[in-house]
């Protein structure tokens, strides 16, 4: 998985003051990878699955899209089912701070070229890439940096938080924060080609 273009503290992705959570839209939710991610997200306590996105989702029943899903996971109507216009509305409405992109190779890049407003809106979001457009680590994307290291590094390097502050924000023990920082910095140095 590639994780890229992380921005914190924007209108779309306000800096959290509590335990880390993500408000997620899954792009390509009618496909295999997107559907499997949606199942995991519905069971994850740190994820609010805000929307399932594909080109023709109108009228689709959630149970048909996610066969065998525990109906309790869909309490309250479950995530919205929207096309890419609907996704833009949800981003602008502030209910999404993370996009999980499970589209065929090249489709996301093509969408951004066709939809400048979506491209601008996505700039403020956290993007998780299940596709392969950036597996060479290009354009600011970091390939395979685990989420725990990434969030801890962001709090240290972008927000300037101390180890104790990171522990309080994330719920990790101070020892785990130190381990995440050490391993995350090692991965980043390797990625950047630094010794
Ligand atoms: N399958 C795996 O085991 C697996 C594992 C890891 C990573 N991946 C990666 O995940 C990505 C998706 O793979 P998949 O196997 O889940 O594919 P898939 O089953 O064919 O699903 C593709 C999804 O993308 C949408 N889509 C197709 N063409 C599109 C376009 N031009 N513009 C916008 N949306 C489009 C489809 O929805 P609509 O046609 O309804 O819009 C569908 O929801 C690929 O990049 C793949 O490399 C797959």
C-alpha cells in the first residue's frame, strides 16, 4: 500500500485532539479490493466509513454490494453510496478526511485530470493507494510506510509534538512511540536515500 499527500490541520482534515480516527471514502467500492477494504473498515473502531464511491452506485443495496456482511455493521443506514460528484460534495461537506483508492491502474490520475475541482479538494486529504500508480515512490508518495509510523512521524515532524504529547494523543505507550519514531525514521531515511 502506498500512503501519500498527507496534510493535517486543513479545513477538510482538522487536527484531531483525541484518539486517531479516519473518516473514509472508498473509491472503487464495487470492486474486489474496495469491497474487502470496506468490510475491514466497517469493523475497525478507528474508522468511520463515510462513503462508498463508484461510477454507478445509485440504488444499490449495501447487502448486495457487500455480501455476507453482518447487518449490525450497517446500522443507521451504513455509508453513503455516491458517484464522483457525490464524493466531491461529501469532501466539501467535511465528512471525509481520507480517500482509500481501489481503482484500476491509471484511473485516479485520469479522474484528477478530468475533474479539477476533485483534484483541488483531494489536496487536503490523506490518500491511501491500493492501486499501483505511485509504487515507484514518486510525487511525494511513500511506499509501504506503515500507518503507525506515519502518524507518529507526522505528529513529531509536522506538528512538533513531544513524545509524551504523542503518547497522550495516540493512546500509545511512550515506549511504543519511541519504537515507532525510530523505525519510521529509518524507513524514511531509506526511502529518501539518506544514510
Ligand atoms: N484484487 C486484488 O486482490 C488486489 C490486491 C491489491 C491491490 N489491488 C489493486 O486494487 C485496484 C482495484 O483492483 P480490483 O481487483 O478491486 O479491481 P475491480 O474488481 O475491477 O474493481 C475496480 C473498481 O474501480 C471502478 N472503476 C473501474 N474503472 C474505472 C474508471 N475508469 N474510473 C473510475 N472507476 C473505475 C469500478 O467501479 P465502477 O465500474 O462501478 O465505477 C470498481 O469499483 C487495482 O489497482 C489493483 O492493482 C487489487
